[in-house]
């Protein structure tokens, strides 16, 4: 039961508009990401083929004031809610 109006989910996607992996059309719909069978709500970026997600570090910032991203590896599944 998929909606044909939704674009196909890319292999790699980022929520940061400055990233080259940002796709605005995908964010018009709500998506979900699971890592090792558990749904994650704090995902900043994912890559299905390389099996990783990136989540923001709690307090650390990079030199541009953006949160540092931590790479977590595992089985990644992405879906529309």
C-alpha cells in the first residue's frame, strides 16, 4: 500500500540543507529510520548501502557551531510512515 506520489527514498540522505545528499522532495513526507530493528528518531544522515547512520553528539560542536555527528553502524531500513 504505497502512495505513488511519494518520491523513491535515496540510498543516502541528510537533513542538513547544505549537504549534497539533501533532497527536499523526500522531506515533504514523514519518513522513518530503523537501525538493527529499532526505530531511531535522532538520525541526521543515513546510508543504506554502507549500513550506517549519523546522530548528533549531545554537547560537542564543530568549528562552524554545528553538532558533531557520530557514525553508528548496523542494519539500516528506511520507510515512509
